[in-house]
């Protein structure tokens, strides 16, 4: 019986994905426990730390399909940790007490932390793939709408024109920075743990460091310089990364929600019959994916903070902070996977109304071009005086509900310097896009170079 929205048979694939659920499933976590115990036996048998016969017997029984998951649940409820239950089952599967050599010199947290890192590795790979797909969708939008004017907004008010490609390329630049962060954090984070009771490997009289090195090589993980049982910055860094990515996805969702309003109607989430409809208002088309993204990434940020709390651990083995990670980390990965899926769906099928974008620019009858007019007048009458003059004329345009161009062309302080044609050029949104296209091209070029 599922109680979490992540595992819900109804909501599960809205807020998560099957692939990410599998990464953080009980079976996959236990599979990693077993794989670590197997790798440890391989290395210790090779080094002569345990008898080769014992190593071979342990290796033959390190199989997830041989684990009794119901029994493991009972053992975990009794013991408090699942690793000892796994070790006990492997031991009992081995003949002639050869299983007594399983888990030699290791401690529960070594196996747990290393398995968590292996799950993180799998989870980050899924995130990397989704970020690449989102990047590709933003590249397509930025390329197509590079020169399409849309009103820029400041404090939710119309400001000056930008381009829709500029809006999407700004987000693209952030996504590309996340991909760079991910590449940078992997060498720090994908580091195993094998230190024994308090991290000093005192339980292995000789060959301790060789065991640690060999184990990490077998698992494809970095070897730590020193135990990190209660120094949890790498796990917290993953949480911070998940929170940052979620913030960018939330930005996308926020803009789409605002741009889908009837009064704006500049972009729309992909259409499917019935999607986003209301039970009472047939005309509605709600921003469904954006709502799910907003909710999911908000919780991811709370889990990121919880993982920061888990860093405050006592002495060499902690009492409680460690377990915070067991709760927060899987949920953060799962919810972010759902938000990534919804964002990819939204962007790959985004509907864009260039007509409504232009209509919204024209909504104020030229008022949004007041900065352009002020800057155009500056060389003749001074920028500050031009600001005050245009400010007053804007108020007049609002009061009389007339186009700003007409008001400007009639003013004697202006028409002595600029005729109506010159003023019309200043009032044309296409002539006041600044370096938007240049900036879009730079972002696209950087994304293309990173993809090679």
C-alpha cells in the first residue's frame, strides 16, 4: 500500500519516473549492498586477507536473487539497519562456515554510504540525460525565436521589448551551468567509504589500504583520502545541486504559468484533449505541468536544507543526522526526476503565439518604447531632461488614451529635433532589442561546444 505520492499508483508517474524509483528502491539498494560485499571478498581473497576458498564461496552467494526480502525487512526492524541482515543471509548461504569471512573489516556505514554513492551515481546519470534533453529543447526554441519580439517585464509590469529567444536562451545558459556543475561534482561525490568502526581501518592488521583501494577500483569509485563517516559535505553538495536544478525548473514553470494567463496568452503548455480542463469551467486550460513542477521543486529545496542539517554530525559516528539522508536524499532525487520529466514535456511541446506577443507589446500604444525615445532625445536635450519630458508626455498619453507617437510628434521641444519618421523608428520595438541576438548566439555557441 503506497502512502507517498512518489509511490502512488495514481500520482507516481506525475511526480517521479520509473527509472528514478528503481534507483532508490529497496531491491536496488540491497543489490548494491550485495555487490559491495562481493567486491570486498574478491579483493580480500586476492590479497590473501581472507582464504581464497572463503572468498569464492562468498562470491558465489552474493546474488540479490538469493536475498529473502521479507526476512530482511524483519531483520532490519529488529536490528535498526539493513546491512547486518544482508551479511547474515550471505553468511548463512555459505557452506562450512566460510561465510564468517564476509564483511571482513567493514562496518555498517561503510556499506551503506558506498551503496548510497552508487545510487547517487545512477540518479545523476538520469538527471544528466534529462538536462541534456531540456537543453536541446531550449536550443531549438532559442534558435527559432531568436528575433521574435516579446515584452520584457519588470515587477510584473511591461518594461521594454526583448525577444522570446532571449528569454529561453537565458534559461538555457543556466541549464548549461548545471551540466557543468554536475561534471565538476562527480569526482568529489562519487567516492566510496571503507574505514571500519571509526574510520581508521584498525580491524585489518595488514593490507588495509590495499583493500580499500582495490574495493573502490572494483566498484568504479574514487578512493577517499580519509574516512568521511561524519563529514557529509559531498552528500550535502548533491542536495544543493538538486535544489539549484529545481530552482531553474521552477523559473520555467513560473514564466509559463504567467504567460498562459488569458490576459497574456503568449505561450501554452502542450495540448491534449482534456488536459488542464476544469470540472466546472469548460473554457479553462490550466498549466498542469507547471503546477507539478512548482510543487515538486519546492519540496526538493526543503530536502536540500535537510541534507545541510545532516552535516552537523557528532564525533566519528553520528546519532541521528545520518538517518536524515535516508529520508531526504531519495525523495529529492525522485521529485526532481518528476519535475525534469514535466519540464522536458512542456518545452518540447511548447506552443508559442507570436501574434499575441506582438499584440501585448502594442497594448500600451507605444508607452513601452519610452526608454528608447528618451535615449534618442538625449543627444539633443540631455538624458535627464529627456527623461522628465518623456515622463510627462507618457502621463498625457495615458490620460488621453492616445498613441505615444502622436503625443511625441506634436511636442515642439521634440519635433524641432526629430520628425515623425524618426520618432516612429524610435517607437518600433524591432529597433530596440539591443544585443539580444548577439547574446543568444553566444549561449547557443557555448551549448553547441559543450555538446561535442
